[in-house]
C-alpha cells in the first residue's frame, strides 16, 4: 500500500512539532495529525473570551525552552530565518503573603537580594549563594535533560564527575521543601521559594525533585518568565511554517483512534474526523506518538505490550490536576502594600505560609477538595505584550491546582473562582468586579475535555518524582522514546524529561529516530 508520509506523527503539541521539524530537516516527509482544529496542544493561543483578547489556554511562560539547543544553537534557524524572539519581563515576579507583605523579584539579582534582605539578610546571602551554586552545576542538569536516555551520560554519571557532585546527588533526591527549609529561615522567603518551586505542579514535599528549588529560580533570574509576542501560539506558528517549508503537512480535526500493526510492526494509524468518518494513514519509516501513554496502550491489542509495560501504565501517576480562571479586563492587577504606590507584574501570585503549601500537596494526594487559596499564579502577559488585547485592556489568567474527582465541578467551579478573585483583590485592591469584562473558568474535567492528553486535567503529562524520571519515564526499559511495538516512537510530556514548554522530549525523540533511521544526528544538525 502507498505510504502517506515517511513518518506519521500523532499529535501536534509543541514537542511533536519540534520532533517533526528535525526529521524534516533530515529530508523526511512528516504528516502530523491532531484532534483539535488548531495545532499546538498546550501551547495554543485563542480568542476564547471576547474578540481581540488573545488567551494562552494553557502554557504562557517559556523560560525552560530558552536553554534548549533548539534555540541556544538555533539548530533549525527559528531565530535567524523565522524571526522567533522572546520578551523577558521585569519585574520577574511579584508575590503577596497572608499578612499583607509582598516580595518582588527583579532581573537584577542584587535588587532581588535586597528585597529578600527586607525580611532577613541571611536569607538574601543564601539566595545569592543558591544562584552561584546552581550556575556551577547547571550544565550537568541541562545536559541530562537534553540528551535522550542511553545516548549519553545519565544525570548521576554527570554529577559523579562534578567537584561537588556528591552534594548535588543528594539534592536531586531531596524535596524542594527539604532544600528550602535548610537554606532559608524567614517564613516569607520560604513561602516565596515554595511558590516558585510549585510552578511545575510538582508537590514541593515529594522526594526526587529538590533541584526545583534551584533551577526554576535560576532560570527566572536569568531570563524572567519568558513570553512570546502574540502568545504561545507564535512558537507553534513558526514550527508549522518550518514544516510546510520543508515538505511536511499538518492535518487537524483527526483523532487518532488505533495503531495499525503489520507483522508486529506499527505501520500507521487510523483516525476519526468530526463526522465519524474513518481514515487510515500509512508511514514508510515510523510512527511518532505524543498520545498520553495511558491512552496509547489502548490503541493496540493488549498482547502487543509486554507485561512489565502494562504494569507501568497501570501504576502511572498522571500528576496534579489544574484549575484555571481566564479574564478579559479593563485594567491589570495592581498590587499594593502600606507605603507602596502599587506594582504590576506579568507573573504574579499569592501564597500561603509554608505549612499551607505543604498541606496543599498532601490534600491533593489524598483527593481532598482545595477550598482555600494556598497557591495562586496570576499571569498578565499584556503588561509586556499589549498586542494580546484591545488598547488599554488586558488578559489575566489565574492558575492553581485542585482535585479531579468532584461530582459537581460544573456547579462549584464559579464559586471557587470567586474565592480566588477575592484573594487577589485583597492584594490588588483595584481588581474589583467592574474591571472584569468577561470570564471563563476551567475545572480539571474541562481541561481534559479540551485536550484528552491532559488526563485528569493535569498539564504536565505525569508526576516527575523518582518513579517517573529519566529512564523510568514512561516505563522502565522504554525511556529512550522507543516503544515496545517496533516502528513506534513516543514523545511529549509522558517521556523524558517531562512536561512544561521545554521542547526537550521533542528534540530528544528526534535524535533517537534519526539515529535509528541511519543518521548521525550531529551531522544532520550541522547542515
């Protein structure tokens, strides 16, 4: 049967598109299929409220992808040839505490340290030491993140060769809270650091992610909460243009429902359109999936997967669900404290005391509904990018965490949003009801309906604790993007190194595929 493309790509999230771009650079025709009517997955920007208000429906901050060789080396020419550029807002972040105190983080690290010194000079010294310590070891963590499993030294091997590697081997196994309470003494500073560490929706008291107490703060201190002019969709649009310029195709409105196997090998996929029609797409060389691994397994006979793979999928932790409030407004939140005329920030938030943030993680694990506001991220990208809204107006997004299994989410989600807005108004008194022009609230179940890859409404493709990191993600033995079925490869947030806008799973999967297709990836990148 005639092939539709060299490589069929199931899913058009940013990782799938990045992987396809590297394959297209090597001369392969890719056909990318996606269930939604627009490509981009969690990196889409849409007018879901009112005309002219461009809303990032999931991801807004792109700080983590800035250290991907995709951009640091401009391996695909996205910067030089396609004009991709980022905005680094200053201030970096602004956080309000329960007692009315607030803290601002600036791109100038000394100015940030001075803010921290208002609470405790020793903590300010510790903050600067933390940045310097991570700066000396960042290449080990970054190198492991942007190297496919089995294609280079593991993180543990990289740390073993570092002068302070044994210290960092311990840090990597601690929780962020273990690190923070060891380094900082003031409760405001501890709360601020926990607010930062929770931004990947990884519970801050769980072992195996202690580096989040360093890496997120370090990245923000270098590049702020990076955003794209026009919204996250700008990255997607550039990747789509690259693919089209290199002979590949994106087809939307196609939901992949089945893997086509021939002689035990994956040779294509079956997909349904919006009318229920069925379509088969055949690949000459390989199939690359970004379908959530818990769904991927159901797309082939159970006997196609080995018992140990089934066990890993059965025990896969999909991660912490998200809750979102999207607003079109006539003004941004202006945070005020006694004696402070007011401050705005693209990335802001409110946070409880350390015990409140620790309790948040415990409640989520226990399945208890979060009826308070222990942690809140407030994004107002229009402060740095006014093109996202009509003149003088803004888009504001509130992101938090909550549980999935709530029977009456459609009934209670509006009330929960009002509690969050009331907390925001305490810190930013100007942000009253009359400022809000339109509002959309999304529960974890709404996120799952919007994008089935967000199982249980979790944004990041699965917990990133010890059991699901490195070569154990998504399953032990299959951490190198090759799936148990020959010809089938996996990318996206369920693969190493996990979720967020990093592009790492996409680039890593492309390197593995290029190798298996007979290429030296380094030679492809040099072209």
